[in-house]
C-alpha cells in the first residue's frame, strides 16, 4: 500500500538527518565539495584518457599487435567515462559532498538513484579493467602451454571477477522489489534482500584482496625470471604501479565503512565516489604503463620532439652496456634476443628463428656454442615474443 500523498510530501520536506549538537541546518546555501569533484574528475579523466590513448596508439601504430586485453581496456575506459556522467550531473545540479543534515529527504532520493547508477558503472569498469590486467599477465608471464601454479591462479582470478562483478551489477537491479524502494525511502510496499552496503563492502574487499594477490603473484613471477637484475627491477617497477589503485581501493573501503556507521552518508559517499574514480583512473594508467617506454622512444625520434628528447634521460631500456661499436652495434635491436658473450661474436636471433633455435639448443651445446635452457626459453618467450611491447627485456647471460 502506497503512502498517502500528503504524508509522503511531508516526509519529503523533512531534514534527511539530525544535525550534530550546536549545528543549524542550512538548506539554502550549504557547504559542499563541488570544486573538489570538478577538479579531481578533470585531472583523473585526463590521466585515464592519455594513458589509454598512449597504449592503443603504441599497440596499433608502433607494435602493430592489438590483442584482447587492449579491447578490454578500451571498454573499461568508456565505462569509466560513462560513470562520470552521474557524478558530473550531481555536481552541476544537486551539489556533491553536502552534509546530510543540510538536505531534505527529497534531496537524498536523487543522490541515492545516481549512486546506484555509479555503482553499476564501477562494477563493470573494474571487471573489464581487471580482465585486461590479468590477461596481460597471462600473456607476459606464462609461456604458451604452461600449466603452473601462476597460470591457475590467474585463471581463478579471471573467473572469480567475471562471476562476482556480473552478479554484483545484476543485484543492483534485483535488490529491492519494487526497484524504486532501493533509493526512495517513501516506498513502503515491497521488500529488499538486506542492507546493500554489505554488498558494497564485500565487493570492495574482494577488489582490494585481488589487487594485493595480483601484485604479490606478479612480483614473484618477475623475480623468478631468468633476467639480469636490472631488467627485473625495471619490470618490477612497471607492475608495482598497481599499488596506486590498490591503495585507493583500501581507502574506498574506509569511507564505505564510515558512511555505513554515520548518519552523514551523503558526505562520506561523495568521498567514497571520488576515491573510486581515482582507483579506476590509476588502474587505467597502471595497465598502460608497460608500453610507455616504447611510446617515448618512438616520439623522441620525431623531429618535433627530437630536441626535447635530447634533454631527457634515455628510455632505451634494452641497452646492455656492452654493445660493440660500428654498423652492427648501431643496428636496431627490436625483435632480437641477446644470447651470451662466450662466442667470438655476439649471437642474435629474430623471433622467427626462435623456435628453431630452441629445438637445436642441445646440438648447439655439443658444438660449443651458447646454450639457451628450456627454462630460459620459457621466460623469454612470454616476456618478449608474446609481448613485443616489452622488447626492452633483452636477456643476456
């Protein structure tokens, strides 16, 4: 049974929360966080846009190898931009970060509705972003045909994320019947499954936990690769950028708990949303950082950037420090793997010759040439041949 229209109107005009002692509600011109929202959204959107643009340009124009994780990241970016729409609409027309005692019940309804839309956009953005990162880790770190512990952990994380975030997004639509009861407190008929904040806490915990597990697993794989220590540090540093979205997800959980325990939900949930945007933008940046050395190297050769590039430190991470001078030393090392110094000349092979080299490695050993072990072959093939954007991981004995 619906409320009597007069009773409902009276409820809608009531303060949304009781103010703290000594505080007088201000319904006319309350303080807010609109400027912070606009500034943060602008900076984060610029960061995400630049990061994804650099990655797609590098993979399409320079590396010429666009793979499934690139499409996943692109979908994630457009979902991120879509999630900004309710944030900007709220900031423009209803103000963000207003204390709940400075709002009427009517004011909170539109906020709750936009928060639900933002939550769905967040879940789907995280899903495609994590899939992009996990698929990239599989391709970079796990050689084709390998079924080790890392492979199965990555597979488990992929399917856990798919199942959980798809379910989480669908639950937003099915949490209450009628659905309007989720954001309108004046709807008294029907019922809800429970406190939807609990679902948000579970989602945040799974997200932060998977971030931490992914970081630990990736670092473990990197430091067990047969690479020079300098290369390991560089690769480790690239993947440690995942700490930024991880920290944001942990702070987001803190604000979620604060909002759940405090009556001032409209204020805490604004901060929650802004840390959520930060998490997603930094996630886009971290997922794209792996191609940035190649991109910088590419544009530094262009005439317009040549002079600027001469002032900057080199990004040629593939330089091993013992290249010989002359025409052979100046030859481009792209798509090449360094195979040792014991032979009279430095042996280099192209990716096309790689499989033949591995098959003949035992025969090469018998004839006194440099040997590439099966373990070393597995390390290189995932980080170099399968990932041309990572060709700065040149291996030398």
